[in-house]
C-alpha cells in the first residue's frame, strides 16, 4: 500500500508542478492580448481550465496521498496500530518539507489571484515579470542537475549536491542579473530597491556590461573562497584531525559523529537504524 500511495503522490505532484510552471508562461503571452479580444477570451479559457481542473485537482490529490503516506508512516512504518508514532512530523527534515509545501501553496494562491486579475482585466504586471518568474526557476533546475553530474564526473565527493545547489546555482543567480534584469530595480537598500540607477540585462537591451561585472564579481568571490577554503583544510590536515578514526569510517561518519544516519534518520530516532546495528557499535 505504501508504494502505491507514494507512486500516486508523485504523479499528482508532477501534474501540480507542471501547472505551476506553465501558467506563468500563459500569463506572459496573455499580456499581449487586447482586453475583450478573441485572444483575450481564449487565454482566459485556457488559464481557467488549467488552474481549476488540472492544478487544483492535482494539488488536492497530492495532499490526499500525502496524508495517506503520513498515516502509513505513523501506524505501520514507525509505529503500530495500537501505538502510532507521530513524532517524525517534528523532525527537521519533515519540517523543511512542510515549509516547502507552504511556499508552494502560497505560489498556487498567488497564481490564482493573478488569473482572476487577468479575467477581470485588472492585471498590472508586465510580460517581463511573468517571463522572469517562468524562465529563471526552470533554468536554475537545469544548472543544478548538470552541476551534480559535473561534480560526479570530476569524482568529487558531494553526496548532497551542496556544490551544485549553493555553488553553481548561486553563480548562475548572480549571472542572471546580467542577462534578465529588466531595468526596474537597482542596488538593494535598507528600505527597498534603489531605483535611481537601475540595471538592465543583455536580453532586455542592457548590453554585456552588467553581465561582465557579474562574471568578474563571481570569479573573484569563487577564487577567494577556494583559496581560503583550501588553506583552512590543509591547516586542519596538518593537525591530524581532518579524518576520523578507522572505526568511524567503517561505521559511517554520520553514525560516528552524530549517532544516527544522515538519510532517513527517523529510524534511528524511533529506536532502530536504517543501517542495521551500525549506530550501536560506536560510542
């Protein structure tokens, strides 16, 4: 039953995510349509059907199947029908997931309000805005996946993709200013963006100047971080404390240092371990 619920949950989430990505693209094209025109009416029908029939349905099903998975976890995987275990809902990894769900719900509601604004003819956001909200997250996802493959090709140990997510995606986010800046904002200040000197990216008529500035800044920060990082790690290595003991390596560093595995730590918190008895062999 658990595998069936998980499969249905994944399918529902994929459908929901597809709608969250596609609807802003429709909005970008909708901004070109004259109010009351045939194109305007066509976009309204498309957006209404996508939001109400596909996105709302997929979101509801995702939550229903997620509730089933939580019930299975509490009554069968971590506890028993007589003694259900709900404590895993308070673990940091689960709270992080729930925070992500809250953000998705907010974005879903935001798109719903935007759809109604288009329907009422009161939309005030530009085509540039909707293109930016649609393009940049998708490009970041591509960068992250390719970066993970690149790190593995270099045979660098990065099991949670930290370099790909924080390093490569961080650099991409910085470079994106030089490509996608629309000329609406400038340097951030204590009370908001300074619009006295705005920035325009390459794709919005600003040329290559801002992109080169972003590239030079990213290169400098990357080089500085690598130099300091390597110096620090070699200093730690010189003290003989860089590696754990052979016993710790065999048991797993997570078990050795923290007493539980990094992946699916809920098993250890419930009194068992996903890695057998490894956690019980170290002090």
